[in-house]
């Protein structure tokens, strides 16, 4: 595969070497871990191909991938399709990057109410940005926002935070574009003020959820005391340097939107009952270090980052909101007197594999002729053959 190097060790190997079982009641997480464990093995079934050249007759079995979004082996093509779709939506303007992080005092509460509080994290961060953008002192327009949820730190600890890409301007009446004002702030808006608004929006909603019983506090934890601690604490909102332009945004999206908790290339080795992996120590100038964990602890940390079933981890707001998004963007381009975005062209899988990875799905690995033909499709759970 072009541009691809085989990792030293993989998450799948850790799962296969250790029979790790989760507590009862985590059926979804169990299913995800099983898919990762059996990805591209006979347990997932296969496509069988035979070389049509009678003098060769080679038979190739292509084991199915699990296609799970948590799998470091899967999703490359899906990611590329998503990025290509976003390329049709980016305007030729400046973009900014900001990160909203929850304080660690909320970790246990979030772990117990992931779906509800992950959504609240999305909503509170997006509403904070939209509130400041609406203010004429800063922008006075509707920006475009792409928000991506990450739940991990470099050491696989639980660290929920939202990465946001925010347009350096927004739309006003009749989809006219308004550039952001020149500001002495590193970000579009004052970060300290954003921290206070983000904290207030999140905690106000959390207080209501606790009062209504939607969120249950751990035994012995007093709601008033917890909220007082959280109100007194500085919440981290980190504004990074702005992107160079739309192409830099695409590069970023390619690296971060479909990330899993740890890539296989960060895993250095799996020895006996120990997994060793690389991490960056941000407290030590981003120094590259190594950490060793027991396999049980490594898997326990990894499974913390399995998202709730069907939970959307990438969301859009402002003029990038789903409703009539493409019409709005083309209206803005028209007002800018720029060419409108063309629709996506569906490229056949065979061509995509050849262009992106240098893999010819029809090439026989034995005789090197383009002679492979599909003869059988097998799924173990169906017990039926097609083809």
C-alpha cells in the first residue's frame, strides 16, 4: 500500500492475546471490542476471488473489515469521502481553531451519562461561539462551525473535549459575507470571557438535569457543593493559531476528525502481559515518552473511549448547520462573485483504491494479470453464499 508502513503491534493483537471481559451491562462496548478483535479475520467472513486465467487459477480470500468507527484499521475511505464533502462547503476565508475542555471533576459524572453530557458539551461550546459571534462588538454575523468530540488524553486517560473550526467571519442578511474585525485577541473573541460563558451555559443546563433526575450524582456527592466547586474553577478554552486557509483546514480534518483513541503506530510493543506505547508529554514541552501498562489496564483505558451507539461525534453549526447548508454556501459564493461548488462525483471503489493506495483489486497476486473475478461472498452469521 502506497505511503503505508506496518505497525510494530496493534490494538487487535492486545485484544487477541488477552481474554478481557467487561462488566455486564456493556453490551454495545462488548460488541465494539469483539469487532475490533475479529476485524479482517475469518470470523468476519470473506469475499473469494479466482483468477480467470486457467493456467493460473489462483484463489484469493479477502477477509471483511469490521467497519467500526473505533477501529484503527478501518474507515480510511469513509474518512476521505467525508473530507471531500467538506471541501465542497469551505469558503475561501480565514479559519480559527479553538478547544473546549471539561474539568476533570466532571469525569465520573460524564462516564455515567455519556450520551447526555457529550451532547451538552457540544451544545454549550457551540452556543458560546454563536453568542459571541452574534455580538456586533466582535462579529455581528452567523459563522460556520465544525465541532469534533475527542474523549482521550495522550495516556489514554478520560479527557472529554471539543475541537472547533470556526470561520473568520459569517453571513448576514441575504447571505452577504461579513469578515471578522481585526482584533488584538489571538482568537476571534476574548478567551477569558468565553471560558466564563461556556462554564455558565454548561453548568446551568447540568443543574437542571440534576434537578429533573436526568443526571444522577454518585452516592455521597452533594449537588450544591459540586456545582460551587465547578463555578469557582477556571474552565479551559484554548485558542490555537489560526489556520493558513481552507487547505490547512482540510489537512487538519484529515488528521483529526476520524481519529481513534490511539493509533496502532503509537504502540511500540506487546510483551507477555504488557503494552508499551508512545505519548507526548505536554507538560514537558511535548517531549516524546513511553508508557507501559498491563494489557488489562490498556484495554480498560481504551474501552472508555467507545462512544454511545449511533452517537454523532462530528457536528456542524451556524451557516454550516445541516438545514439548507449547500444552498446557503452557494448563495454566499454567488455574492462573493466566485464559482459555485460543484456536486460530488461518485468514484467507483476500484478506482479509489488504485488512486489512493495503489491497490488494483482486479490484479492477481500470482500471475499479475488483471484477471481476478468474484466467485463467492460469505458471511458466517448468514450461512449463505452469494456470487
